[in-house]
């Protein structure tokens, strides 16, 4: 497998220019509006000290998520103030030796946590706006090919060919301006490893493929309040644990038995099976780069359980030469699914063991 040099073990930043408030609790007419409070948040939430600290943990890159509406003052007109925040962020990363992935986390028409009336992949105008913003990024950062562009976070459960067509059009137009830009493309069904097989594969060494992993969901999102299943079940789940607890969740929540009948424990063997579609992709495409761009556990899970799961996942990724980026650095106070790896008040890593694990010392 080719190496993703400089992007071997990173950390994601959400809650700054994406996930800064939960759109699913807002009425539809207010979801795409920014307030003065939002703008104040963008100006203050992440500083150079945060970037410096992430570097001190031994990370080599940061995946920064942003929302389309944060940049769009109106269609095709962009907020210079927000680009200024990105400029500052890039400068901080350069100063502290970190590489950068810029990720469109939520595009108009594709919000991973709410279904919109007009879908991105069904609307030509929304697709034109999507492409236009990426071309604005390319124009602004044309002289810096070290910055990677991740086209779209967690494409919903849609026809994969519709996504392939939009991604391909975006790649083609970026390539007309820059042959060397690193472009990252994820799969449908919220970046599932199981849908990697539907992605278009390019004869282009600067195209990187990505997936996310939050399985088993009943562990990583345990007692999460934003998903009906975990809210309904409302039960703590250790890791590792007896497989019966996983089966119980399946029966109670989904009225069906576990798909992993051959396992006695939810442990690293179980996780190897979960990650099998990704490891098979690596074997089938040894000349391509596959990057696990997001994985993590909900903050209120016991720290030892979180460490155990993270250690097993990273062990499997490293066994298969898959670079990765953990999710995530910090959570906002109103985030119902806090996945932060640092204390949200003092912004220090929750345990030294977790720091060793996430930098790959497994």
C-alpha cells in the first residue's frame, strides 16, 4: 500500500466551523442562517494554542471540517472573514509542523444528521454551488499543494453513481487548475467501509480514498441523545464485552439477532471482521491510498473502554498500513454527541494512555 506521507496519524477538529450548533433542533427556516453569536464563535473557538497542543501530542495532521453555509454569504459569494480564519489556521499548522485536510463537512443538500427537502445529488444548482466553493478554495490555495481537499463528509445513503458523477465533475474541474492537489473522496452511507466498493477508482496518484468507522454503533454512541436507537436503549456498554450484550441491543432496538453469531466477545477479533471491507479494499488496490478519516467514541463512555476500543481499531489499521485521523479534538457545550479526546474546559488530553494510543504507540 502506498503511504500517505505526512498524514499518518491525525486529529479532527469539529465544533469550530462545523457542528457549532445542532441543526436538527432548529426549524427548517433557521438552519441555514448565521447569527452574530455564530460569527463570534468562529472568531474565538480555536486558536494557535489548540494547534500547538495537537502538535505536542505527536499528531502529524489536522482534519478541519467546515460547513458550506459558513462560507456562503449568498450563493457564489463567500465571506472573506471566514477565509481569513482558514488562512490563520493554515499558518498555525505550518508553524507547528502539521499537515492539513480541509473537509466540507456539511454541504447544502447533504447534512449527515438531517434530511433536507432538496438533496444535493438531485439538484443541479446545489451541485454547481458545491463545485464553485471548491474552486474558490483551489484558487485561494493554488500555491500550496500540501493542503488536501476532502470533497464531502459522510454522503448519505444515496445512489452511489450519483455521488460518483458529482465527485468526478469536481475532480475534473480542480484538475484543470491543479494536477497535484491531493483530493480525498469518501463513500456513501455516511462514509461506510461497506460502500467503498462502489467508489470510482482513479488513475491518479493524488486521489486518496477514505472511510469512517463507528462500529459497533451501540458501543461508540452509547446513551447518545441524538440517535433514536441509543437514546431508546439507554444502556452503558463496556469494551471489550460479552457478545450477548451486543445481541441484546440488536434484539431490543432492531428486533433481530446479531449479525456476528460466530463471536463470543466484542473484541479485536470482532473488530477485524467489522473492518474487513476496508482491509479488503487495501488488498484489491495496493497502489492506492486508503485513509480512515474519522473514528471515535462518545465522551461519556468510560475512559478505559474508550482506550481499549481505540487501541484495537488503530492496531488493525496499522496492521494493514491504513493511515488515520481520530475524531475529535474538542466538543462544543451544545453538542449532544460529544466525542472529544481532550477535556472541554482545560483542553488537555483525557489520559496519557489515550495520547500514546492515538499517535500509534499501540
